[in-house]
C-alpha cells in the first residue's frame, strides 16, 4: 500500500515515522518545510502539494489541527481530492466535528473516494512507541483496509461504528479528560489550603485509587493548570465546544461531565 501523510506536528511526525519504518512506500507534504527536515534521511518522498501526494497514494492520512485545516487540505484547489484516484481512501486523524467528516465523505464519494474518521489519543510519545489509541468510524471493510497502517502507530485500533463515531468517541474522551483536570486541580488546591504539601499529596494520590492521567499531567506541570492552559487550553476548549454542539443538536441533556469540563476551562481562562 502506498501511503500519503499530511500533518507533521508533535503527534503526526512520529506517526509518519512509524509508517516509514514499517516499510510502507510513504509520501509526505507539510505547509512548513522545516517539519520535513527530520525525514531527509528516510526513504519517504516529498510532494509539492496535497494533490501531488494523493496522486501517488492509495491511503492518505490527514493529521492537521482543526476543521478548517482538514477541509482545506482535502477540498482546496490543490487538495487531496484533486489528485486521489478512484478507490482511494482518506483517513482523518484530526479531531473535528463529525459533521465535517460526513460532509467531506459525501464530496469524496462523488469522485469514487472513501473517507473515514480515525482520530487518535495519546500524544507524541505514545505515537513514537506505537501505542496510540485509534478510534475509527466508517465502513468495516475500509477500516480493515487501513488497519495495517494504523497498527504501525496504534494499539489498540478500535472500530467504533459508522462514519463520525470515531470523532464522537474522541471528543467524549477529551471532554472527560478536561473534566478530570477540574476535579484533580480542585483536589490538589484543597489539599494545599488545608495544610498538605502539594507535591507530597500529588505523589501519594498518583499511587492511590484517586489516580488519573489528568492528575499526573497536573503534578508534572507543577501542581497547577497554568502550564497546561498555555498549550492545551485552546484545543480542549474547541473539543468541549464541539461536544456541546453535538449534544444540543441531538437533544441530549447537558451532563455532569460537560459542566465539569466547563469548570476546568474556566480555571484555564478558556471558558
């Protein structure tokens, strides 16, 4: 299988590296030429545009930041759909609104191309070690077609169901993480206020039943949300906003997890 990869950020770059190291014929494209430099000594080829990348690919993986970026690289004047042959597949690894994936899938289908959503969770270190969580939504046969590539950086690779369900699972994962940030930060602050050393409390609880990924992130960031807010606040705010929109559209009641996530965003000044 020939694989094209777009989006060589902190998570996308190690994903692409895993694909290359697994022996797949790989072509890369990036808006910022500097992100291609670490791949100079690899067998990966470089493309001048997403369309040129797509023309030499069977599967195109897209791992850019948001909905607008995904739409641009797929449907732009020199986008993936301009170059991808009939029978080709696009996998959207970005975390976006499920309706964005459904709309793009309709555009792709008109040209004989299949699009699935396959957002990932775990970050750069997990990608480098091949243990990202991949949540795939789409036709079972298409997910099976992509699985050998996904397995180079993902373990587990979970087929969530129809198109869009991968995004829903990822968004709920991120909302739960955001909510856990609120409760973990609150617990540490309460401990400090009642006279417990913050570092000692964090060290103790990370070995107890109250442990969580969120608590570990806060502890490693000095016991507050300040550092997390600087780099993750805008992205978490985006994801909570997307979940809220999906919930409102579905007529679902605003639940505890969204309220807790809102509280965390307020603490990070990203309400």
